[in-house]
C-alpha cells in the first residue's frame, strides 16, 4: 500500500499577481501561461496579491472588482482549484503577521538598497509610504510561509528574492532550520510584448494610453480596433527586424497566439499589406482568447462560486502558513496562539 512517506513530495512554487491594473496579453504570455504549465508539475500556491497593491493609490471599487477578475481568470486560463491553491493574499492574515516579524529581522540599510524602492519613490514622490519600503519583507513572507522551493520571477524581482533568501538564511542560522531557502526560477516565458502604440515600451497594466494595451477583458471589437490602429512603419514588408519594432511586435504576438514560428508567420504574410496583416493578428488574439473569455464571463457572473474557491484556497493556504507561523513564533519566544 502506498505510504505517504514513499510518495515523492512535489516541489512547492509560490507566485502572486498584483491587482493594480487589468490583466493584459503581456501578463498572459509573461506569467499566467507559465503558471498553468508549472501547475502540472509542482505544488503551486497562487495568490492575488491585494496587500501588495496597497502601496499605490487604488480606487477601492476597482481593487475589489479586479480581485474577483483575477480569480476568475486564474480558473479560465486552465488552473484547477483542486490541484493548485488559489487564494487572495489578505484572506490569509499570516502574510501580514510574518511580514511584521521579518521586518524585525531585516536591516534598514538592506531595505533601503532595493532598486525598486528607489525607482518607485522617484516616480511617485508624493506617495513614498512605509508599505512601499517594506514591500520586499511582505514578499519574503509570501514565499517563506509556504516553504516554497521555487519562485518564478522576472529580472525586476531578482533583488527582492535575494533579500528573501538572506532573511531566511539569517533566521535559520540564528535559531535552527525553519525556512526553506527559495530559489528563483527564470521560466522560459513567452516573448516580451510591447505597446501597440509605442513598440519600444513594454505593454503594461497601467499604461497611460489604454489603446496600446490589449486587456484580457477587452471584447473582440475592442481587440480588433486596437490592432487596426497599431503603429507600424513607412515600409511595406512584414519582417522581424530591430529597425521595425512595431511589425516585429505584431509578428511576436501573431506567432504566440497563432501557434506558428516567426519565420512561418513572415512567410504567410509575404506580399500582404499592413492593414490586412494587422487584422489577421487581431483575429488570432480574439480566437485564442474566445474560450477563456467565455469561461471568464460565466465565472464572473457567479460570485458565490468564486467566493467558494477563495474560501477553500484561503483555508488550504492557511493550514500551511500557520504551521510556519507556529514554528517561527515558538523559536523567537512568542507564545503561539491556541488555534
Ligand atoms: P506586472 O503586470 O508588471 O505586475 O507583471 C506581472 C507579470 O507579468 C510579470 O511576471 C511580468 O514579467 C509579466 N508581464 C507584464 N507585462 C508583460 C509584457 N508586456 N510582456 C511580457 N510579460 C509581461
């Protein structure tokens, strides 16, 4: 008979997305698609990082709506709530609890060196809040609570992950092994997607010009309109090249969502005018997301179901998280609460 200890334990993955803007096709290629792939192999904890989003100014109703939207998209893109732990960060108070504790094991100088803090405080000098400063320790808590082995990250989060590792090692050395020291994982994600109106800038959730960004929530007509207005160049050849950023971006998008290589795409569009090419790229995106949109629409209309997923996810996450909290509190001399 299978004995639990004989079953090889799957590696634990933690990842979270901040609901600071609506999800884009860039998020899909750079993060969401890979989350589905990882869920086939690993024990995945995926959170809507609503607490992290508080470091910037939010319209409360938008934040609330996006939290539901993100959860619905998690499921619509193919994540199975029975297999992966899908939850909302603030529903597991252990995140805030461990973050506070870790603040006390992180030096001011270490947090001050974080380049993201420096960049963000320069970009928004009117709102350099303490939360922005303590962002990396909340992120460390997110990861360490679940004893994550692997954390998929982009280059911009590398320094934060290093800090999480430093804090974990410091704690383990001071007391005794408590935290798994997580490794960054730089997944082979899809290509970087650029704005349709400024193909030298990354397509982002919070771009000033929403016409350059394709959101997962956009209806097919909006998607088509955005692609038809996409910036190209004064040439007439559909070719991937550094001096043709607009056309190259569209080729990348077509290749990703149309399921062909860039070379094949170039061949398909030989002698085809830009207007037709842009229409075809738009159609490929619309078709790719058609089933996802359908499932999303059904889910978002059923808040009760989404809340049941959030509840089950938070309960499952809490079981793991509070085991870690209990260990930490015991080691540092806090009397763990009786739960
Ligand atoms: P953000 O929306 O900037 O918080 O990023 C969340 C995740 O989506 C990160 O893993 C990013 O690397 C990924 N991502 C965001 N925008 C893009 C983009 N335009 N192209 C590729 N990946 C992206």
